[in-house]
C-alpha cells in the first residue's frame, strides 16, 4: 500500500474513532492492516494498540462497512472481544455468530476465527501478550506486518 493511501485511510479512521468517542491525538498511531492483499476495503482492518506488554495487550479494532478480517488463529494468545459499535459476524471454527454492542466472546489458542461487518464496527480486544508472528492466517498470501511503499 502506498504511503498516501495509508495516510488517507488513517484520517478516515481517526474521524470514525472520534465519532465513536475514542480520542485519537495523532492519526499515525492507527495501523492500516491491509494484510498484503491490496484490497483493504474488502480484507483488512484498522487497529490502535493501546498497550502491549509482557502480561497483556489491549487494542481497538475498527472495520469499515463490508470489510473482513480473514480466518486465522493464534498458538499462544487468548483474547476477549468486546463489541462496542455495529453488528459483527464472527466465524468461530465452523460456527457463525452475530455479535451486537454489549456482547463479548473469549477465544483461546488454536481457535480459528474471522470477523466482518456490513457497517462501521468497533471492537475492543483485551488479550494476553500479542506478537504479529503469532497470527496464522488460512490464506498463505496474507502478510500480517504491513508493507508501506513510498509514493
């Protein structure tokens, strides 16, 4: 993804986070996770890592309408999702569940999951320590760490 695209998406996300009551001082703290597929508005998500230390991690996840975080699992991480805005469809192993604001779910190591929304959706994730290298996607083309190209 080009640097100018990342900057544009960060500004869009900053506005939406603020609309949802999440203060964002600097748009550069928003990760635009395009997952290397070049189809960010379809596959990917926005993330703000609030804290990630040896014991725990906390993030805000933001989905655009029609966007999907594809099927993956973690070998080490346990994570709890708190659904704050929008309806989110989550695929948990072979089961599909719809979550609404106020719902929560805990996922354990090895549990395959994907999630999407037809509207803007905000999720808070609280987990054990997080490493990008502990995200194992079913699609081998996916690159977890974003590659940003100069314009």
